[in-house]
C-alpha cells in the first residue's frame, strides 16, 4: 500500500487514553436488521501478509483482519489498539501496556512477544518485506543494520519484559513515532500460525488474525469475504457482521454495480461522471483532500531517461491544470512537488516551475529536449506503463498527447494488471511508469524518503548523495523549523534532477450509500476500519 509531525504531540507523552476504537451510534438512530456491507477495492491484493503488503488494496483488508498497537480516529489522530496505554518521557523510549483481553481469532492471547516476533520478521532480510524501510524511518534501534544483514534480528530495539509490556528503543527522538505504528507493516502476526503452515498461512482456511474481522472466503479477482471476529477484544461494539471486498479496476463497472446497490462504498468513481453524480446523488459523493500524490516515475538508470534534460523536458511539458480540471475535475490540485500541500507543518516550496506559465514551460521543455539531441528528425520514443484503470488510462492518453504536441515525442502506452504492474515496476522493467504515494503518516518524510537511494519505494532508482544526506540530517533534527528547511532543500533537488514528475494531489473521491455511517471521510490518510461502520434503517 507507505512519511509527519503529529497533530496532538501531548498524546505521545500521556500514559492513558480515553478514546475507544468502536462504532459510535448517535442516540435515536435505528440500525438495519442486516449489518452486512460491500466495499470496493481497486485491485486484487498481492498478499494478506502485513509484511508483504505493497499498497492500498492490501491495507484496506489488513486493517480489518489485524490490529496494531495503535489505531487512528476519524480525524487521523492516534488512539489505542492492542495497546491500551503508552508513555514516553523523551520520544526515544516508549513503553506500551497491552490489553489483557486481546486475542487471536483462534482464541489464544495476543502478547508482547507476538509484536516482538512480528517486528523482527519485518526487518529480517529473508522476509523480503517491501515495507521494511518503515522500521528504519521509525528509527527503531538497529533496524537499519538488520535490514542490510549486518547483525541478528534479535538485536532489534524491541523488548518484552512480560506478556503485556512492550518496550521500544529508538536510536533518536521521533515525535511522530506513535503515528507510524498505524501502518499495516507493524501489525502482529501469529508465529505459531506461520510455523505451522509456512507460505500457506494466509489462505482463508489457515489465516489467524487479531482484528475485528476474520476471513471466511477468498475468490481471486472476485471477492474477499470477512465475518466479525468473536474473539476481538471490542467485539461487543462491532456492529457489522459481514464485510465483502470486491476488487474491481474498471470504474465503469464499479459505478454500474454501485448504482444497482451491489456496492456500498467505492474507492473511486469515473471522473467524467462527477457532475452527473452531483446532480443525481449529491449526498453520496465525497471528494475531501487526501494525503497523497500521483506522479510519473522515470527510469533514471536506462537511456533515454538517464538524461536529466530529457526528464526535465517531459515534466515541464505536462499541463497539470488540464489534467486536474479537464481529465479529472473533482477538486484535485496540480502537483509540482512530491509533498502534498496538506502535509502537517510543510509549506509549498517556491520552485521555478511554479513561477512560469504553461507556455513558458513548454518553450523551456523544447529547448531542453533539443539540447538532449532530439527533434523533428530524431524524435524521442518512450514507453509509458500504468496499472489498469480508466483514470490512469485517461491521464496517460492526455500526457502522451501533450508530449506529442509540445515535444514531438512518440509514446507507446502499456497497461498491466496490478500484480504484473508491481513486478514490472519493482524490477525496473519500464521507461516511464505511473505511480502514487499516500502518506503512511502525516509528515513530509513519508514522501521524501521515497527517493533516498536505499528505499524500496524508490521506483526511479534515483541515487543522489546530497539528497540522501539532507534526508538523513532531517531525520535527526528535532527542531521542526530546521527539519522542514531540509525538506524544502530536498524538494529543490527533486525539481532540478527530476527523477519523477508530480502530476496532481489526491482527493479522496468516492461514493458512499446514504445508509452507511461511520466512514471517516475526513481522515487525511483514508484510514477506514469496518469496525467503526454500521448500516441504518433504509
């Protein structure tokens, strides 16, 4: 599926919380007899192993099947999960007290040892977790050395003095550490379950989780069915009895099934239907801002994209205003930097590209491409890869047209299903590839760390020592102003080197039936637990 200054810093040093992670039903509301919901996800999940998740399709389901130490409330602030309380005096050493009634879906207790095992497994090089880096971002002691195979996983800074106490030692103060723990990579897994079934442990007949729901059925590319988990510690406040996830990447199919009442919540909708939907069902259309950026990544290790002039030209020739107003048109903002505007504590960087009109950008783009040796007689030829989706297709067609019109570039478009696309993307089998990132926490490093040379999410294979140094300095800086200054310098390097071309900042466009309540539509990271939802009479 995923990097912020915390909204409520005081929460991190407070040992107790009074918020309860549960469905909150207003007085007088009449519940429907049938508490079953159908949720859309954009693609078939690559894995149901928290350590193997790669994107949003996995995260939405894993949040129902598992639960970490900490959850998020509707506003995106931390609240207790398996940990009923936590405390720290220095933002460097954290002590968590686990609930004594936390259980796995087989009825066995969830312990601090389970978290210790799971986090060691996350950073273990043998696991090949695409999100192992998040332990490094969190600055868990020795995580980086373990990830690179230099020391044993037993050296990770996570300790369990007893079954209900977990101590985490960081190698520096990290004020947003608690927020990081809502990432699915930090969810616990059952060591006994994995030992017994090996690679098959995530099959429906074997999977043991500790979330509000348990898996009952999985038909690949068709549906994943969950039922409420009777052993979940807050089961009494779980209203839904059944949640069905439908992986559908064709938005035209999604909208048809939604309007036929076969889907209750969509992950998106066809942008060209926005105005019609607002006319026909305005109370079911939602487009709040989301902590995410849609971008194109350039393969900086292969010609012709290893030429900085080519990358600059391609980025400048993209008319982002046309993309956001004509192709999309649902409140998205043009993106010229990787970090979204709504990121806590981060300001828009005054980049040169901001100060130019599109006509001026196009003129500069032509000049750069000519300097790179391309023109009418030697046209640049490119392949643009995107994962199957009407939205991705429409953007790709628009950008290819812009590149053709402004620069004479000949573009071949290629779309692939999610799993194939992930493989092509991660193995560098592309020239230009559609990509996106939704923050795993609300701080600029969740985005900027993506382009560090050792990050698994560095699709472009960008390698810039100065950039790495800036992010390293920022990671050690406890002063917010000074840290953000380093982030601004990092954005300047991205703008100059152009390993990616940011295109737009996300809105959380989706459709929700009027009888569905409890969806946290204003959560900037779009963290939504089915356990908080319910169906009213209709």
